[in-house]
C-alpha cells in the first residue's frame, strides 16, 4: 500500500485529524499518547542550605504518535516539554524543555521558578507539573496527568551579585545592586587576567559572551561555548567593577593609586588580600584632621578592550562623605578624622564590603599580609631522595584563592604534607578527607595525604577552599595556539628525564595571542611563560612573535618550571 508523501507531510503539519485514500480505505491520525509523569516527592522545603542540592526530580515515558492502521507507522516527531504553574488551570506557567526523559532541579533553580510564578516565600504553596506533547504549532497539544507538589520557597535577594571563581565556586565576594535592577557595583582586588563569573540571586550566572575580541560583553547562556568566564585586563590591582545585566555589558575601572590630601599628604598602598588601602604615619599630638582621597583611574570597557593599558580611558575619581556614609564619586570631598593620642596610626580605606565603604584610623602600623610564593611537599618523594625533605614544591598562581600548582616526581612510602615555609615543620596542611587523586585539606591535621603510585604528577592545591587534586602526566603534552591554531595537534614527547618533554614546533606565522603548553587535552591545565620561565595559567608564550619563521626544538621542564626554544640548523 502506498501513501502519498506530500499528503503525509501536510497531514502532520496542518491538523490533528486527516486522511488519505487508497482503494477506498481511510487512515486516521489517532493523536499523541499521554506520557506517564513521575515525581520523586510531593513536598519540598527550600532553604539557602539546600540551594545547591537536587531537591526534586521528574521522569516520564516517551510519548508516541500513531495512526489507525497498524500497517502504517508514524515518524518520530514528538516534542516534549515540562510545564510548571501555581494554578491547576496553568493560567500562568514556566516551560522547561525536555531534552531527555527526566529532569532534576536544584533548590536554587526551583526557587527561581517559584519567584517567576509569583509564589509567596516561606508559605507552603501547591505547584503543578504536567508534560506537554506536540508535533507542530498547528496541531493541538496533549498533556499528561497533573502532579501536585507542596513547595515552600525562600526570598530571593536580587541586591547581591555573587562572585564565583573560574570553576564556579563561591568566593565569598559580591557586588551590590542598590535598586535590584540588574546593575551591580563594587570593588575587587584582582591579578592580571584573573577569571570570574557573577551569579544573581535567582541563579542566573553571567560570563563573557564567548566571542573572541568581545572582552566586556555578557552572556547568561548555560553553554560553555556561548558563555566563557569573565576576566580582568592585563593590569592587576584595585578595580571598581560595574556589571550591567540589562545592557549585557560590564566594565572595570582600575585604581592605580589613591592620594591623600589635606592635613596628610601621601600615597596609599593597596592590599589585595583585604581589598583595602592604607597609609601609616606618626601623630605628634591628639587632634582632628581633615583629609580627602582621590586619584585618576583607567577605565576598561567594551570600547577599549582588555589588551592595551594605553587605550584605557582616563577617569578621575574620589570619595565623598554623605550622611556619614562614604561614597565613591567622580570627585572627592573633605571629611574629618579624630586622632585620640600621640603615636603610630594607620589610615585604612576598606573597600571589601560594597554596602559599607569605610575610612578609619587604627592604632599602630599595619603591614600588608605576605603570601608565600611557594609551598613544600615533604614526604612526596622520600623514597627518591632519602627522607622527608623540602625539595619538591608548588608555586603560587592565584593569590586571591591561595592556589598553588606544579609538577613533582612522586615516590612515597607514607604520604605527604603541604608545608608553608621551607624547613618550618609547624605550619602545614594534611588530610581531612579524600584519596590519592583529590580531597580536602585541614590545617594541622594528623593524617598524611595519601600519595599515588610512583611517577610524575601535576598537583593543584587551594589553601582557601582547602582542596587538592592530582593528575598523572602521560607520555606527551600539547602545544596549542601556535600559528593561531588552537588545537592539540602539536605534541611534545616525554624524554628520559622525568618531567621534561621535547619536540619539534613549526612557526609559519606569528600568533595573535601567543601559545600555551597543556599537560592534557582538557583545556584546563596549561602553562604560559616568559623569558624561559614557565608559569601555570600564566601569560601565553610570545616567542613566536619575534622568532624567524621555521622549525625549532621546544623543550619544557615542568619540575624546574623552565623552557627552551632552539632553532634547528640545516
């Protein structure tokens, strides 16, 4: 039996009931069979504590399309979505696309949906779920049975934009939206090229729009190809940051210096760890002083890009006192401070809390906190070097997160610890929980961190989040970015010496952004470098921009954190 293909297409796209005829027989579209819908619970209480947990899951069977004669099969064009409403009539709803046969909601996601539906926080409210199945806009949809869930939501604070690190972990920092209008502001201390995301109270996470050259455009797409992390320009230091989710733009005003004028005349020092500026001085008498704080910033935004400090817009700024509140403004105003007695004092401008900027006098001299540039791993190589010694080490790569990384040779009998200073056995971190490859740290813990099998490994440690991870190096590493080719086709092979890799690279043109050395093909673990020194997540190597075109031997030594590029002579 034959069915006219044109009629069949019309039959699916135009109406639910139609027919075509062959030898007097008629065939009817019976419709979309209802899908069964299953929910894991009928009561959910949402809190900040379970915001990251899976609190509700739904699953269903695959819907089908059928015709009245079993000799004719219908194509698989069934489209499913999940509808969520606060009314049984689904008069207002939120629709979620069904990419598979199940969906799971975190507390944060479900709370955002509740807010969109107008659910009153802290009140048990029935929420209704149903499946919607369809095969086209012109054909009536069918629905599953309705499932009811009692939901207690919590108030969503849209005044704070939480700052997440590049792994989307909460850093504890935030920007403030005074009018809860999607425009967030605040001060951040950042290293050059520091990465971050910003997350709103409703769970929306903002990053870069994922297009090369668009450093200050925002995207909230839940797709790593369409939403990269945000990053600061090539200048580290103190920044006044504005994130405008309405315009999908952000900007970073670098504060290179803050000058004190009035009864004190000096330049303040910035401490990134505390996000504050300070100036210490000696008072020869108890008195009131009048001061003003000002400077000229460098504004980086969509018009300037992130690459060239010289393109940044010169922007005067100052701090003003209004109703006893300190305000960041375009120009300064005078305000008074009381020195209670003779002695050493420190003027501190604290920018860490965007809700409350403060400028105060503190007795004594305050020195910025010093962060160790290295940490040591006694025990990780005790069978190799003969005992617990301070030879294997990791280098600081993110001061804000107190993150250290490096490649070490492992041959350990009893495991190892992470020690803050060479030959200092008193300040250390050991195992809280975990195994040879990843886990949590605890300062002063008794149990050693378990070491993996003998070999060469990359180790990444954060003393702020108290986490560690370990990755075995393989027989090759990857060079990406050469000749503007961002792939893993160029490799360096392991040599006879542990941690040293070497291979031929071909320079056919200068790359725009330089190149990187990746220890695996995940894009996550790479080294940059300059003048023969390797740096984990550092600025890209740029030698290809100055060397003659041709072939070279590139050798990298991860343990000594060095590299060498040698021309191949013919």
